[in-house]
C-alpha cells in the first residue's frame, strides 16, 4: 500500500487546557507571565532540532531530484522556488552528515489545476507526467488544506521503493491564531519565530519521511522518529533500521558498495529452505516469483518468517508492476526482519 505521513496538531488542545498565568500574576521562583509563557513555548511547543550526524567521512555526493509545483501551490506560494530551496537546504543538513548526499532540485511549473484531487490521484498524475528515470525522485507540490480544523492532516504521500512523492503546502492558519491567542505575553516577532520554526520542522520532516519511503523505508512504531506514521514536532532522527534501509537505497542509486551489482540468487522453490539472499520478481500483474516458481502470500510469509529466512531480499519489478503488489512484498519482507533492496528492470 502507499504510505503517507499525517500531521498532529495536539499542541492546541494541550495549550488550551494548560494553566497559563494571567498577565499580572507571578508564580514559582518569581516568574512573570511572560517568563512562564517563554518556558511553555520552549518545553512544549518549540520543535526539536533534527539530528545532524557527522558520521559520514566520505565524499558528499550531489543527487538530482525534480520538483513540479502545480497551479494551486504556486498561487498559494508566490515565492515557491525560494521557499522550497530553503526547505531542501534544511533537509540537506540531515542528509549530508548521515548519508553522504546533498539533493539538488530542478524546479518546474506544473500546469495542472486540480485543487480537490486526492494526494493519491496527484501521485498518479505526477508519475504520468514525469517517469523520473533520470533522477532519484520526482516531487510534486500541491495545494495545502485550508485550515487545520481536525486533529490529523494528511501532508504527503509516496510510493515505497518508487520514484515519486506528493507534498502539500503549509497553511496552518489555525496554529498561528492559537499562538496569537495563547502567547499574548510574547512579542509578535517571537511568536512569528516560533511559528516559522514549527513550519520549517514540519515541511522538512515530511520531505525526509517521504524520501525515506521512496528509498524503501516503511512506517515504524517508534514514536518521535521520522518514519513513524504520525508527524511529531519532537521527531529528530531516523530510527536505526530505517536509517540502514535508506543508506542501502542511496548506495544502490549511487553505486556505492557491491549490493547494486549482486547476482541473482539460486532457485528457491516454495517451501524450500531460503538462501542468504532471495530475489523476488514481480510482473505486470503483481505475481511474485522466485527464479520462475510462483509464490502466493502464504508462501512468501513461509519463506520470510521462518528461522531460515533470507537475510537479504531483492525485489525486482517493472514499470507496469502494480505499486500495491510491490509494497505488499516489501512490507512482508521487512516485517520479517529481512533487509530489502530494489531493482527496476
């Protein structure tokens, strides 16, 4: 299945019920209302800083992506090129030290007016517009949701192991109103800095999350990590397993290491003992085979879940392979603890 990240706007409920001191009262160690609101903002509202690992000691590689901004997005973001470049720069601070890459964006206007389209429909339209064979990923920018009235907001969608993602613009008008209403003791420029910090964290976090999906990472149960299903302003890093999957995906793309050139595994008939590396081929119908032997879901689970499961699974698929079939195999293998890589033929 396609995976999306959702935004959580829990801070409003927390702040609305919090004991915010009136402007004329003091409490604790003689703190004023202004000082107490500073403390609340710093502890509960300000986003965490992304982990900027400096583990990478090799050459930093430039990796091309292509970005298409549709009509509605450009109308809502008049300086969209500068805005996206700023978000990309923030993301590159994470990607450089952790994975040894810097994304370089080719920015294009997308003549598409479909403000009511779902993210999934937009993802399909983007894939038809640009197959993305020459770039790491193709990013589509589309309109934001008007006002955040619900607890969850869908912010982006991407195919696991694919080459496309759709990101919504940022328009948390309700969040800005809440800041103005509850942080009355902070100066306007302080509230604006707080708002912009949360905006930068969310837009960068969604971009990193969806890029993780494109490189093979799936949702994880670890809260406050970048591959968790729900967005959190406290998410600061990738969990170790997702980090390993993403690094392997980038290594394949950049031909770093030997995995990209690995030879196909020997035949593994259904029910037989699995080899250390297993190659799963997917055709245009979504049928999975291991060197010619057709495998259904139960047979795949039997191969992946037993004590003799393969340590590495290579999923090979074509342009016409249904994304849901590819993602189902990936999900089964990763759930069983196998390391998964991808090859498109």
